[in-house]
C-alpha cells in the first residue's frame, strides 16, 4: 500500500456481533479513518446492538444513513435490508436491490464500491461467517491496490467466509481477532 | 484551450459511464445522470458482463443503434424490488395518523410516485377501502418504467409471497381476512377488481416531468435513495408544489428531508415512519 488509507471496510457474518464487540471497543478515540461495516443481520431490531456497541466504544458507532458524509473516527453499520455503497465523494448510498450472495446488505457490494471509490487508499477486512460473501469484494480491493486483512479461519466462529477469501486472494494479513485492533491502529495512525 | 475543467480526476471507466448516461439521455430521454453513481456503475458493469460486451463503448454504440439493446439495459438499471405492506409500521401510522385527517376532506388525491409493480399501491387501496375512503379518493400511481407499470395494472402477484404479505398486513394493523382481497389461481394471487377502481397507473419521470394535480398525499418510498442530492432536491420541490397545504409526504424508512432544499416547508410528524406534513404557510 502506497498511500495513507482513507477508509476501512469490514465484513462479518455468523458470529459477527461478538467479533465486532471484541474489536471496535479497542480502537482509540482519535482513530483517523472511517470504518464502514456490513454485518449480515436478521432484522432491523438489531438497532439495539448498534447502541450497545456505541456505548462500549470510544468511537461513534451508528447505523449508516443515506447520503451521509464519511467522518473519521466513526463506525458505520449497514441497516438491515439495504445494500450499503460508498461514493467517490466520500458519501454513503443505500439500495433495496436484490440480495447478492443471498444477503442484503451484501459485503461484496460494499467492498466493490469502496474499492472503486478509494482505490489503493482502502483497507478491506473480512472476518468470521458461514457465507461466501466478501471474497469477490476482497479481490476487487486487492486489484485496485488496497490492503487486505482476513481473519485466520482457525480462530473464526464460522471459517467459511475467511477461508473462501484466502482461497481466492493472497491476503496481506491473516490474523486472529485479538491482534486485529492493534493491526488497524498500526496501519492507519 | 482551458485545461482546468477537464476530467483528469476521472478514470476511463467513469468517463465511459458518463458518456453512456449522456447517450441514453440524448437518444431516449431517460435521465440517469443524477443517480447515485456507485449503484448505477455497479448495474451497468454487471449488464456489460452478462450481456457479453467487451467494452462500455461497445455497449454505448449498441444501445444507440438498437432499441431492444437499450430496453435490456434499462431493465437492468432499475431496482424494482417491492412488497405489499413493506415496513408495516409505516402503514399502521398511515392508518392512525393520516387517515383521520383525510376523512375531513370531501375528496382525496394520492400520488404513489415510483410505484414499481404496484404492491404499495394495492396496500394503500386496501387501507383506504377499510377506512371507508374508497369512494372519495383517487390514487395516481406512477413510475418511469413502462414494463413494471404494465404488471402493476394487472395486479397479479406470486402466490408464494402471500404468506409474507399476510403477516405484514396484520402487523400493519389490518383486522380483516387478507384473503378477501385476492383470488388465488394456480401460482398467482389476483387482486380483486374493486381495489383497482380508484387507481390510475401512468408513466411519469421524476427527473424530468412536472406537477400534474393537487395532492393531499404523496408517497415516494425507496426511490430517492437512488438519486444524488441535486435530483433529490428537484423531486422534493416537485412534491411540495404538488401538495395542498397540510398535505402529507411519505418517504422510505431510510430516507429523510434533512439537508434537502425544502426541509423548511415541512414538519416531521413521525420520525421513524418518515411522514412529513406541508406547512400552513
Ligand atoms: C425500489 S422501487 C420502490 C417501490 C415502492 N415504492 C416501494 O417502496 O416498495 C423504485 C422504483 O422507482 C422507480 N424510479 C426510478 N427512477 C425514477 C424516476 N426518475 N421517476 C419515476 N420513477 C422512478 C423505479 O422504476 C422503481 O420502480
């Protein structure tokens, strides 16, 4: 990676809330980039989970709003039933298009649009999940010169998602959850 | 030559997409130039791959010389996903907070803008019927896409969806038998004719067309999320100018008037359900 990252995108599915709860509260208050997250959710009632995570974190954690401008030190979580996309002008868009990989929100949709928007100034993170969503997105990030981090499948609650990515790309980092927050700080701060 | 205004900051892909959108507008009058780029780019790229074009410029040439090729692209550009009583709590709020006010009017005109295949329109028609407003109302249901309008007019939906719609209907505060509103035939549910009586389906493009009547209610749900700010501002201005004083504007669950040019002309009356009311000025 040749440039200071402008954003991090993170995708997580089965076992996701635990993974987010272990990582996001560890990030420091002055975290210099926005972190945009797709977590496959069952329903919109998970709003309470967003609030809980927000209270446990130094960073602001919120559900992503339509046309919202990205701010550093903020964690955006895709709302249930919408695809979340990144625009070149650092804003977010939503869509109710068909599910991709049986998922809406889909990690591929977020990652591919973010890769197009940020090119080499992007970090993609793919964690636990019983899905193949996210692999093609990681490939796009890689092809555009961005940096890729995959959870070590051995440490994942559900290994399929990180393993699918590892089968497709040579990830820059394969890591356990315990080291993830530190790694993100090192790469951005 | 002035080189300051050139497109150096755009990638080749982005330039080609811009040219394609210009071509569509010039040739067919459909204006996608102010749609959110990330989504439109994704759809165009997917279409290019599936339809087997090597380059975006090949696609551009083909849609210019072959209308059927354009129709196929148009189909893939639109997001038409919809359902009956989508976001049931919105419909519940419609019933409890909007209907009583509509009941004070001698005649009510509603505009469902971006109605897609019609599920939302029939849902509203059911509520208006149950609340005794059917005889006094006229629903205008519009979309830019002629092929979804055709399907909306038939009022035929897959029977496989009925279970979900029945649940939504009940969550939306419905207390009748949902099965009274359709006839089941093979794998279709055909909406009863009395629901259609007061609906006019017609083509209307929010990016270029204007006001066509004075409305008491406008619903435009999950349409403006596909537009950029500039087009969103155009569209809410159009809605403001269409609504009577005290008229209602209903947006999708993740859409808001915040930061839009007409924000000051409306009061938010239900923040979760995204219902707004035009000021008495
Ligand atoms: C996702 S659907 C929403 C359907 C329904 N309102 C709902 O909430 O379930 C979006 C619809 O907006 C229509 N649309 C997109 N651009 C439009 C425009 N410029 N004018 C009118 N309709 C438009 C599309 O054709 C599509 O049918």
